[in-house]
């Protein structure tokens, strides 16, 4: 019987090969040795996939090397041009060196640190928690396995979202799934109340949010996992190269929760060393499942300043520090494409990892690169709404540095879609107001109540945005680079408005309201210059 769950060789990461076929699970060793044959990760929980990808990229930076020069070596990183050249040499190799995979997993990582249930240093866990998280009588006070698993209700009144689970009858989690939820908790865990942890005489029972909470991250995505991982390694940061960069599983000592956190170093700590939670899994007797878990705070020290390389940064309109663009389960990823392609935008900064692609990789690689997005729609505290994963077509060939005309064209298309979507929202609310308020004058300015939008605005949005997405991708071809998008999008908005109004259009008052709403949408189409040969027409 195994007395642990060795993540190096136990199958736990779901993947799909480039040749297709069924999804199968692999361990870390097989994943890196076959990365050039793996087409995709098939992680069912997007926040876990987001965290796992950062872990794999950090490992890849240690494994990838040429002639003893390691991609994640701070000494190599001092010469940025040399670093890009080294990355290109590794890309040309086409795969990770199997011997280096074994050396990293078996020699460079301390023994046991990649075992999920190691007694001394379980992977990404703190083995002290069973002695520090105690009840009033000194008995162990675990959080419960439901607290570990995202989507399960906790407490007596927890909402049942993804299955009927209760704390009174907890269902064990297979070990290969538990490690994914462990990763998700460390990156996206909640702020606020948690299982109390006593280290001194004080026993705090609250903690900070995970470093990626409520964000959406974007990753360059290649046809092979090997290329995806290499291009995911961010360029060297301007950090103190005298400090040793270590991932949590590479360190010998456990972190001191009462001392300041280690400075963020490149690439290991910036990708894997910023967790605000501490977790300990309780295995079954045969080490095949997790039956309980401790989930608590890891530190109350201020989080070190660090920019995640995979998030879009937006500038507050009133000024101040940029913030990571929040995940929105109602917002399709195509609406962020221009923010990924365009550089030098004062209001938005694209993920820094995309700065390392245009002009630095061969055109044949660039042309195949898609974008994978992982989002977790949450608030900053305890509420989880939805998570999502999405993949674009190969859009990174249109990075502004490579194809400025296309990047700007797609930016115009997205902006027009948003502007017309906003006008549609206003027009649908106005139509409802004019239809239902007998005191409203259809020809005069009408004050709308934000708390009473009526049903037509939401219905129109549901109809409009899928059509807008189809138009966006139809226009995303070089042959239509100069084509204005407004007329096509306005037609879609008019169709969405009629779909929302439905049979109510037959009512005389609604018909008048519809006419005014349509005029508002018409006004979004810029007037075209008339020439003797071409006379511009209006929308019907």
C-alpha cells in the first residue's frame, strides 16, 4: 500500500494529447517529458487550472535549459537579449530534456516535498495546522472537507450549488481532485472569517484574500503544452538577484507566519509564493482520498508588492494605482482581446507576458498562438458567483508590434460594440418607461429610474451580445481591416431590441416607444460622406 500520493508519478493532471483521443491523467514527470505531445490541460475547475499553470510555468523555468544555462536563472536573466535568445534555443529543441525533468523532480526538489501527504512537508501545505487549529478543549478543529472544495456549501445554511453536500455527512474527495482544490484555495481563497489558528496567546480567526481573488488571467496558448509553458515564463523582473528565488516546494524550512514575507523574486515567488492561506489535507487510511482539511490564514503581514504577469491592469478613472481587471461571468472574453493586443495604452496595461512575444518568437509560432482565459467571478470577501474558461482563435499574430492595423481595427470593433451595447441598454429602458408610464411624454426628455430598468434591457442584452461576438470575429480578418463596424452592430442592436419587445410591439404606445428607441440606436452610426458616385443610406 502506498503511504502517500507522489505527485511526480501518480496520475492527477487531466490532459489531452495533440492527436486527440480521450482525456487521461498524468503525473508531473510524464507531463514534462510529454509536454510536446500534449495539446491541452483539461482541468474541470478553472481557478485550479489557473493556479496549476503558474506552478507548471515555474517548474518549466527550472527544467528548461541549454548547455547548463537555465531559463529561470537570475544570472542568465541579467542580459535580457541573451534571455530571449536562450528561450528561442529551447523552443527550437522542441521538447524538455527528459534527463533534466528527472534531475529537477528527484534531485533539485527536496525529498517528499512533491508528495501530497508527506508527514514533514506535504505539497503546498503546512503540517503544523493540526496542532495549531484547536477547539476550546484542545481537540483538533479542522475546517471540514467541504471548505476545501470550491462549489460545495459549508455550514448549516450553505447554499447547494454543485451537488448535495452537507457538513453533517461530508463526502471524501479523491486525492487527484483534492490537490486541484488545494491549488485553487491558495490562489483564489476568501478573505474574512476562517478556522482559528493559535501560534501565540492570540488565536486569530480571519485572513486575507488569495492573490488572484476575483480576477481573470490570460495566457498565451500554443498547440503544444511545451510551447505554452515556455512562452508563459515572464521576462526577468527587476528584483534583487542576490536573493535566492525559491518556490514553496523547493524550500527546506516552513514559513514563519509571524515574520515578514520573503521579497518577491523572479520567477518562482512571483508565480507561486504569494499565498495568504495555509491548508492541511487529512488523508484516508489508504491515502486515496481526502476526508478532512484545515483551511486557515498563513500570515497577517502586508502582501509584498508584485504584478501578476497574466492579468490586465486598468487605471481608475479618478486616478490612483492600477488594479487587476475583475472577472465577470457575464462578459465574453472577446471583449478583452484589444486590451491584450494593444500596447502603450494609458488607461489599460496588457498582461506583461504578452510583451515578451511579438518580435521575440518566430512568425510561424506567433501565427498559431491563441489566448486562454481563466476567470473566477467573486467579490473580495466570501461570495463566489461563477468561474469560466475560454479560448480565442489565434489572435496573437495581431499584436500591435506585429500587425498594428489589425490590432487597432479590433480595438475599434470592440469599442463600437460596447458603445452600441450601452445605447441599446438605454434605449430598451427608455422604451419600457414610455410604454408603462402613462405620464411620460414620448417626445420629451425622460428621467429613468436605475432601480426600475424593466425586463427589456436584460432581454435585449441577451440577444445582442452573441450577435455582436459573431460580427466581431467576422470582421477579424485582414480583408475587412478598414471596414467600419457600426452599421452591422447597430443592425444587431435593432434586432435585439425587437426580440426583447416581442409581441408588445403591436401595442400603439409600445410602437411609439420603439420608434424613439430605434432612433437612439440609429444615432450610433457615424454619418458617411456623400459623393457623386456613392450616396449613403440610412438604416431601415
